[in-house]
């Protein structure tokens, strides 16, 4: 998805209301929803493009990725979302089966830890920490599995 497409989806034909709340012209908000890749396009450099430039600049200046990506994490947290990095791997299609088995094992580990913790009806901080660790490992494993499946798609 392109930045202008994302804004178009979010603005959803409510250009006037968005322009009022942002204290900018409706023309500018309309231009944010159009491509702006070269001089032939009618779109304008939009807020998402600016955030992207801030992050790319920070990374190119050697800022740690967790700090450079802080704007993304801020927005995710602000709107009750989480950010999961997409694993970068080069895996053959045969690896998908092995990763699926690992994912199932991780889910089993999470279920086991949760079951143990809930036996007495209360969860201690130690139990919470184990469950939380297992859950995040499961999320990482699912993301890895999905990435391998994506790489295995015949083009």
C-alpha cells in the first residue's frame, strides 16, 4: 500500500472534516490522497511520507532502530495496536512445514504455561512473565511462518 492510499482509506471521503480538524485546506487534504512520486503527479508530500523520511533519516544517521521507529510505536500504542517486525529470511518452501510444527509447539507451550498458572485461579507476576514470554515467542513464530509461506508463493 502506498502512503496516499492509506490516507485515502483513513479519510474515507470526509475531506472537509479532516481539513477542519487539521487546520489545513481541503485542497491539501485532497492532494495527500493522490500519488506524488514525480512531477507528473498532482499529489502532495503527505504526513505519512514525512514520518517515513524522519525514520529513514534517523536510520541513515545510525540511530538505533528501536529509537528511529519510535513514531510508529507511539502511534500503535496510542491506538491500542502492537508492532510486529516482519522477519527477513530466505527459506525454501520445504521450511514451511518445519516452521508450522514449531508454531504448533509454541502454541502448546503457551497453553501449558497458561493452564499451570490458572490452576489456582490467580496469576502471579512470575507466571505472568512466563506466559507473556511464551505468547510473544508464539507471535514471533507465527510471523516467521507467514513470512516463509509468503516467500514460498510461486511467482
